């Protein structure tokens, strides 16, 4: 099964928080979408692996994903070694996405940095025929980065005003991780009500940058090819 756009995240809920608005929009436009969680989030202060898996399934339904897989790498110890690269290469070759989404390489969380490096390397090496896996060599057309906490100047911002309600619903599927007044688990940076407000405010900020209600920022290393500047800029 070929997937048009495949988004990689270090943990379940990363994609929902930082690039799910784009995925929802792509799905509404008729494109196939998928998510690969690199770890099960087993080191998270709140919740359990089993609970987070159920929450990820609920979020997948809300996002209307075509596929979602967990690579089962070690939370807190994502290593950019040959074994991990071959595992991600296998996934890329299996689904043959046109576009891969990956975390931006600068962030406060070491797992997000390592995930970015791992997916970036695997994106390139998946096109090399001498690296043998079950599936044939294949390199997607583009690698696009989404931002976590550290945000550089975006290459482009996507209008997610229509999609934001569903994005927030998918984020809130992770009840164990975010604010829950009835929870008796330890408080964390992301479990406060202020964190969800920051998600809203961030989307409003980037929406403001392009004159809409909500936006999601993205970055690409390469120049962007345009054929019709009137369609884009006029």
C-alpha cells in the first residue's frame, strides 16, 4: 500500500501536536496519510504503554489515518545506528510515500533531535540499491520538517483554520498526557491547562502570520520550485 504522506514522530502524540492539521487537510483533499511512532513513550511520567496505545488508536480514528505503526525503538534512547536506520528504511520502502514529515533537528527534547537525525538519514539511504531490505530501494520526493518547541523561520505555513478543531480533538485523545482535572498522576510540563492553551496560541500566532485564524509552520532545506507565482502570491 502506497501512502502519499508519511509523518514520523518520536512518541505517540508528537504528530498530533505539531503537524496533524496538515495531515487532516491532506486527507480532505483525497491524499492518503500515515503516522509512524518511533517509540511507545514508555518513559513518560503519566500513563502506561498500553493506555497510550489505545489513545493513539483513538487519535488515528479522529485523524482518519490510512495506516499507523509503532517502530518499537527505545524511548529515551533513539540511536542513529545501522540497525535503526535499516528499520526506518524498511518502513519508507514499504509505504513509498511521496513526502516524509519529520521533527525539526533542534529541540529541547533529545528524542526529537535523534528522531530528526534518524529519519533524515534513512530518507536518504532508502534510495540506495546496495542497502538490501525486503522492499526495493526507494527515495521519497521531499522531506519536510515540522517544529516542536524550537521554531526557526518557516519555509511555509499551512492554513489549518478549518482543520484545527479536529486537530485539537486528536491531541485531547491522549487523556493520560494532557490536562485532566480528575487525574491523580504527577503533574508534568504538558499536563497543565496552560500547555493546551499554548498549542492554541501557537496556531493562532502562525495563522496571524498568513492572515488566517490558525496555521502550522514547516521547514524545508531545499529551494521550493514554483510554476505559477500568481496562484501562490497574488
